């Protein structure tokens, strides 16, 4: 089968990181740790597993960070190489799996937790918070925090993958493929909004207006009583969409501190070195970018005792002084599991499927590429914000 494979070893990664940077074209060029290969179909490793044929697979910010060598080395023991990337998958069953017949359209819940690995459930999995599973490196599947980072399972950027029945959610006919492929990012956004848990009327800062930022904004409005939501967006089309999705104010990064000072009647201070910051600021700030600049911004503009949520895979190097001085509560929002909402407990994916059926997601998948055009696809994804695209996806059937 045809698949894109991430094959480079860590030292070569570092080389990619040094020459990669953010220059469009270079990352998808000769230094990319990715190649298009014809490889064996993945084999179901045990009971409850079967083959899934991806119909649409998204390109995620964490994929781009991994490809450009910007991901932390922290993750290196949590993956197994070579792997087929792609964890945002809308597909169809090739084999019957559990009580789902072959041909069923499904979305993939990518976390490879205890149940999929055929081992006794760890305390986190037993409590339904599978994204916190402690056993993502053991069991009958190679190490991999998710499908799309595991050598044994295949991934969405290939013609076939294998998945465990616990990872599969059937998709109603009313949800198109281009909505279904957004269910995984939507689940992450629901999780981020509920981890942010703003008090009714609270002022919330959302930094970043790519897929994570836009969907997190949508979910703040859908699932929380957030008051003012100020969104930091770099590009014009992102700013328009953020207003449509319920942002109170949308600003460019350079104006963020001033806008937030005004919105929250705070004091602005300018240190001898480094960016300006506030005494006062947002009640809750959500970093949906994960760069050093975005991390510094959320840490420097959250009020004392406020909450900072890291919703994008974070970069290193931010200054933690405000965490100490402002007694900030810094928390992560990784993947999805079980949520407690006003209506009781529900899996995040069930909430995401409900939301995908009715949320204004039209046009969010802005470009679809064949696997063979992967260099163009990645160039497009790296420049998506500037080009006015939210999500770029592969259709491995093309
Ligand atoms: Zn577990």
C-alpha cells in the first residue's frame, strides 16, 4: 500500500531542525524526514483489531512540529519509527470490527491506551481519562502515544491502518467526510475549553487562530459561560472567521497586550528585556499555538491566580517568572477522554460527533491533496493561515 512514512533518526532530525526553520518549501523539500513509500499493510495485532481505510486525514500542528524538528525530544521514547503519520482520520472499516460491519464510516480516537494494547487498564484508563494512560509504550503494539506515531498501526497518511474497536466511533450519514475529519480536533478543542473552565462571564484570551484556536473558540461558546473572548490572530481571513465564531475582539499579535490591558483595565509594564506584560489581565488564557512567543504572551497577560491552558504542543524556552509571581495555574489539554458537563459525564468524542453535526464547519477543510502531492500539501499546511486555509487534509484514495 502507498503511505507517507516518517523514517529519520534523531540526529538527522536535528539537522532538519537547523536548516528547517519556517522557510516555506524547505520543510517539504529534501530535508523533510518524510517519504512516500510502498509498504506492507499493517497487520491487526490482536483481538478486537481490524483494518480501516482512511477517506480523509488531516494535517495537524503537532505533525508539522514533528516534521520540522520543532517537537521536544521528550516525545522520542513515546513514538516508534518508522511510522505513518496522521491521527485525524475519517475512514471506513475494511474488516468488520466488534459489532461494526465492514464499510461502516468511522472516526478514529487516536490514543493507543491500555485497552487497545491488550493489557490490564491503568488507573487513568479505568477512570475513562484514556489520554493520561501510563502504558502507551507497552503491550502488543509498538510504543506510540497515538495512531500516527506508532510503527505497528499505520496512520491516516496511508492507504490502510489498523485500529482497535475501542478507538472507533461510527459516523452518522448526516455528517460528511469533511466534517468527520474535524471530529478529532473538535474533541481536543472541547477538552481544552472544559480544561479552561472559565467562570461565567470570565474574560478569556485565545492565542492562535488556526484549527485549534478556531475550534476552541467555538467550544468556549458552546460549552462554557465565558464572557469576553479576545482572540489573537495573525491573518485577515482568520480574524473574520474568529468574529463569526463569537470572538468579542480580534487583534494581531503585536496589539494583544494593549487590547487586553484596555479590556481588563490592567497595568502594562515593560521590562528591560523581553515583551511587555500586564498586572491584571485575562482570567483564563489558552495557548493554541505552542511557540515560545505564544507561551510568553499567555503567561504575561493572565491575571494573578488565573489559569493558563496549553492546548498546542508547547515549545521550550518561555520565561516562567509570571507563573511564580502571579501564582498562575498552568495546565495542559492533551487529546480527549471523558468530560463532565452540565448534562453529566460523556466521552469527548460523543460530544464532538454531536457538535460536528450542527456546528458551522463548512469550508474549514480548505484543501485536499493526494499522498503523491505531499510536498505541496505540507507547504500549504505550513502557510495555511497566510493562505486563508484552516485545515489541509490528505485523501489517500486519490
Ligand atoms: Zn492506560
